[in-house]
C-alpha cells in the first residue's frame, strides 16, 4: 500500500530545493497543480518533512538540472535496477487448510490408481503433502488406510486442473523417454 504522504513529502523537498515549475513537480509527484501551489504557499502539507528524491533513488541531480533548464521538460523517474524483495515474483508455497488436509490421502490414492507415472515430487508439488504420506499410502501402511478411497484432487479443490494437466503431460513425456 502506498503512503499518501510520500508524494507530498517529495513535493515539499522539490519546492524548497529546486527551481522546478509547479507543473513539473505535480507531474512527477502525481499531485494536482493546485495542491503543489498550496504546498508552496504553506497551506497544504504543513509540518510534512521533505523527502529527498535523489537520496531515495527516484531521481538524479542531472535529471533535476535538465528540467530546471527547460520548463517544458518533465522529470523521469529512475527505474529500480535491483527490485525490492516484495516485488520479486516468489513461488507461491502450497498451503492446504486444516479442513482439506483430511482429503489429501484420498487424492494421493487417486494419483496412484490413475496416474502411476507421476513422481512423488510432482504429487507433493500439486497437493502439498509429504513424501512419507505418499509412501505410506503406496505401501498400504497409512493409519487410516481402510477409509481412503481415490478421489480427484481437482474436485477436492487441492489443485487446479491446469496444474494437473501439465504434471500429467510431463510424466507422460518422461515415461516415453524411458521406453
């Protein structure tokens, strides 16, 4: 969530420390030009400390000088070379709520019955289980084996059909390669 004071604090610093026009500052800070004028007049953003966009990595001094020299130019924000950790596309970890965990053995039995070519790693990735659980069901040693019946994991909402289809295609390709 963006802090609504950040553009204003940057505008305060730009007004106090540069010769940029109100229009240039309003475009860069994404504020209305009258709001920037109000900041300059001391009517808006009273008590907000200015934030230096050069030290925060949003601008360079050369960019500010370029726009100070030509009022028709607008500031270009620097692009982050190193993304913030929150912006890195992390792999979503598979978490199964407690209410669905009791369904996992049924899904594992379904995989074993209908798609024996799937590896344990693929099953783990699809439904978020453990290797020991898969092994105990394969060896019919699971503590609740008499109550386990094969059920489609997609219908149990443990995985998506697209993920399942992709895993099956990979397993078939590996099986063909091994033959």
